[in-house]
C-alpha cells in the first residue's frame, strides 16, 4: 500500500510538470528550427549506427548463487545494447536458448573488493554495521571478486582466478555501466529536455538541489529512482524493526525486499510514463500548429515578461554572484580542465599509436589486405573498453574536493561519466573519419603508395580531431560549471523570489501560457547572469592555449568541403571488400571461445556478428562444467589456484634468471609449456572448447596461408610483437627443448594477448630479436605500449597461453617459411636453434 501510494503521488506530480515542460520544449525546438543558430560545426564525421552487426564481449565468470551459497561457472554475452545476458554454458548460448538472466547495469557500481562492498551495505539498515567475514554469503571463492552494487536493486557477485582477468572484466563491466547510464538520447529535442526539466523541478520542490547520481538509465529507471529516493527511508523505518535473525540474514532479507519493491515500482513507472508520453504526443501536432501561427507574438510576450522578471531578480543574482560564485570559477575550471584534457590527449595518443603500428606493418608488407586486417581492429577502437581504459582513467582523477559541500555537488562521478562518453564519441568520430578517407584513397592509389596514403589521411584526421576536441571540451566545461552553480544560485534566490513570480503570470496571454512559464523564465534569468563570467573564464583559457584549447575565432569552416559527403556512407566491411584472414579478424573472440564442434552452420552465423572484445577467459584456468558448483563454506579457493600461484612464482624465478640471455634467444623460442617441458595440469584439464578447439580451427582454416610465407599472419600491432617477444624471453631458461618450428603456431595465439609493456632492456634494434614471422621490426623500440591492454582483442593470461601453445606444439610447421625472411634473421634462427640443441644435450 505504501509503495502504491508513494508511486502514485510521485508520478502524479511528475506528470503535471512533464506536460508543462513538454509544451515549452516543443516551443524551443520549433523556434530553433526557424531561427537557426548553434556553435561551430564539427570537422569529424559521425557514425550513425556505430555498433551495427557487432557484439561487445563474451566470456565465462564464476557467479555466486545466493539460493544455495555456491559459485557456478556461467557464460556471459554482451550485445550492442550493453545489457549483460548470462547462460549456464556457452553451448546454451550457441543454441540460441533464452538466457538465465539479463543485467541492466544502469545505476550500478562495479566493486573489486569485499571491503568496498561492506562499506556500502553497512548503511543499508540503520544501526547495523557489517563486519568482514561476518556474512557467509560474502565469502569469495578467490582473491579477485567483481561485485555489481545498486542502492535499490539486486546485487550480483562474480569472481575470477587472476588479477589480470579481474582488471579486464572490470573494464568491460564499467563500460556497460557507463553506456546504460547514458540512457536519454540527445537526438530527441523534445522528450529529453522535457523529461530532465520535469525531474529537476520535482526534486527542487522537495528541496533537493544540485547534481543527482541516480539520474541514469532510461526514463522508467530514473522515475523508479525518484520514487525510491523518498520511499526507501520510509520502508526502512517500517520494516527494519521486524527483521529477525543474524546480521547477514537481516541484510540479505532487506536486499531482497528492496529489490522486489524496486521491480514493482519500475513496472508501475514504466506503464504510467508510457501513458503520459502518448497523451503528450497526441496533442503535439495541435500544439505545434498553434505556436507556428503565433510564433512572433509568443516571442514578443516572452521577452516582455523576461524583462520584468530580470528587473526583480538580477540585482539579487549579481550580488550573490559577486560574493559566492566569481571567486570560485577559476579554481573549479582548473579542476575540470586538467584531468579532462589529459583524457582527451590520451584518446589522441591511443588513436595515433594504432595508426603508426598499421603504417609500420604496411611498410613491411604493402598490401591492401594487410591494411584491411588492421582496419578491422581499429574500426571498433572506441568501443574496446580495455584499450580505452587508459583514457578513462585519466578523467577519473577529477576531484572537486572542498567544493562539493559548498555547491551541493553530490559526487564528481556525474561529470566523469559525461566526459568519458564524450571521449568515446570523439574516438569513434576520428576512427570513422579516418576509415572513410582511407577507403576513398585506396580506391585510386597504387599499392606502392600505401604508406604515404596512410600518412596523409592520418594528418588530416589528427588536425580535425584537435579542433573538435577543443570545441567539445569547451562546451563540456561550460555545461559542467552551469550544473555546479545554477542549482546553488536557485537554492539561494528561490526563497526571496518565488513569492513574486506568480504576479508575472498575469502578463501572459492565456493562449500563450502553455509555452511561457514564469518558473522557466526565472531560471533563464539566473543562468544568463552567470553565463557571462563562465564564458569569459573559458575564453581566457583558450586565448592562453591552455590544454591545447583553440580560440573561438579559429574556425575551420569548409576546410574539407567534400568530406561531409562521405558521412552518409555506412561502416566499411574491410574484410569482405579486401579479403584477408576473415576468420582471424571476424571470429577471433568466437573461435577462442568455441569448441571443435562449433565449426558448422552455427559457427558461421556467430562469425558474422563481429565481436569488439575477444574472449578474456581463455587461459588454462579450470572451467567447471555447467552443473558443477563450488561450496562456499568448505572451499576458500577455486581448485588449482595453488598450482597457478606456484607456476606464477616459478615463472617469476625463470624471468629473473633469464634476463641475461632471454633477449638473445627470445627470437626463436615460444613460451614455455611447463617448467618440466611436459603438459601442465591446467592445460590437460582445460576443456577443448577453450583451447584446442581454437587451435584446430585456425590451423585448418589457414594451411595455405602458412605455407606461403606467413604474409597474412603479420597483422599484429607493434605492441603485440614486443609483448609476444617479452613472454618468450621470460621463460627462456625453463624451455631448452623448444625448437624453431614451434614458434609460428604459438605466436598465432600469443599475438592477440594483452601483455605488459616491454622492459627497457628489450627495446633494442629488431635485427637481433625479431625472428618471429609475425613480428614488426621497428615497433618495440619506437613505440612502447601503454600499461593497459593495447594489444589485440584476445586476452589470455600467461598460464593459459602456456596450455594453448603446448597443445599446439606437436603440429609441425613447414620449414619453407623461414627462408622467405631476411638472410640475417635466418642465420640467427639457425644459430639459436643449435644453441637450444646444445643446451638440451
């Protein structure tokens, strides 16, 4: 009854505000369409459907089942909607069965430790503090948990077996949260502003000014959060005294109650909002016809009322502005500019490094097929959460310490997520513009001019990126400062001004009263009073060229008049148009996940939907069958974790011992299968669908390519080559029996792996190290990779690569491949092979 009453009250008041704001937003849109306006036009092209025929990610995680206190291995699939679907196993997904569940991440926080989680749930019940280890359902099976926490909805508990996996999964889950939080489309110029203004006015009526963290998701989710904001405290006071049992039982029961109420509220809000929207849209055509007829009179009437309200409000606003706002504009702007500009600069650097890697490989193998293979990876760079993580982390350092209380800013996360969304858009615009320009140039260029063509296209796009980056950041700074100052000013001015506003409503003709609201005019007057100071502060920063901001007078209008014609083109299917290793590019993630039985019609269908991020959990960690579980009370670790830790220690020892000669012999040796040269326990127990199946598929699919000298295989980036060499060097002493013939198949697996940057000791000219067929000579020394995953999209850990390479090793490779490499490299390979034979003896 309480839930129904509260939901009805909130939706009733919100509906009244929404109908008013809908008419105002419609008027503003029609007026803008008639009068025009707007800022500088973007120089980069914008992709209309960026994720067409793409999936984001798929892989396996251990998920905690609250009903029986067990951990079960589940298969997770993230489509282009970023809603996470999970299945009992990959076979269920491949058979197109309905998922066991779907997670919409809007409003969630991704946690990587039990301590973080306990800190958040300790406030769920009044007077109850959670203690570490006091709740059995919080016992994690490994040291690397991943928890999705929501203030109202159900919590989800996952874990992985390595820290590297945890970091990658954390990046993927954060991207899901970031995308689903951004649920209101900016393309809708009526519904979105009407909705946001109605929510803001409702919260202001409840004396809640300032930013709101739960303004995330689609409208029904935001409205549910609005209801729960007032309902949850009442519900807690009513139910908390009646909860019995131990601490963990009360916490668990409270979370179940909260989730059930939130689900019911969301269903009601969605139904009532849809009815409200239909009502407004039904009246839209008559409203638009009315305002178009009287547009001039409506504008004149609004200006008259605005002048009257300005005369009353402006003196008070200017006094408040001088005392409480102006002294802080510069410091807050600096706090916003520093991390945001570093993030955009990192976007530029990541994009630039990818193009440099492509240019270097093209210099060695100047074919359009090579370019197509690189462009398949680069085309979805903006939506690769692991590669973009270094960019996102820069802006996460944004801090408004000391200013949050003064200006009622709940958290900087609102600005951080907005900046990250803009960074991703800028990256995708740059990538899309580059591929359109490059594709146009390739149609008329000879093969020997490919490097120069890439360089010219790169220079054009980087110049446009710098201009657009400046424009986007300046707009972001202005909007952020307004979001900080306007609520504070309204909170201070409303008590003295609100009583005077109703008398101005009498000055508005009744026919125009739907389009002119004194509350909106009051806020516009306050906004314009502070806007001048904000514009001046941002302009001064641009004049001083701080953080590479451009002056407003610099306009690149019509600098590339033919470019906008390319913006109507769809995304380019590089593999389909230029050929190349389609299975390795299109189905990397799927092949890595799939088993040997997946080659068939179903595998072909799956390969058609290209995956942005390839499989993460492909290492040799034991993957339990779908029906197997781990009992939490009796098990502290997932099986074989001790073995993994032992292997990691042995690897570290091997790495330390092999630093001296690791560089000399890294060019001809693959990663060590095991310390004893035999099959490791993990690789023998690893299911065929995670390792051997992908090996068989790649070898069966490309026998001719391997025999032709491996030209199509050299599609890895420079950072991948350097990283692959580093891993080979680490295990040098522990693998005396590996021969040269084993390196090609192992590199097919290693090249896609996310690896740490090469140490300075390995940054030497490639002539001494690059015997590996897939490596790029100059790359390791010139462009070291960033600390995040800048490799390919595959991400096994070192243990898993050992298992995969070991199963691959017996397959012989044709020795004819090596004579096609440089003479020096062949001689080095022969010398190092003989060295390995000597050590073996």
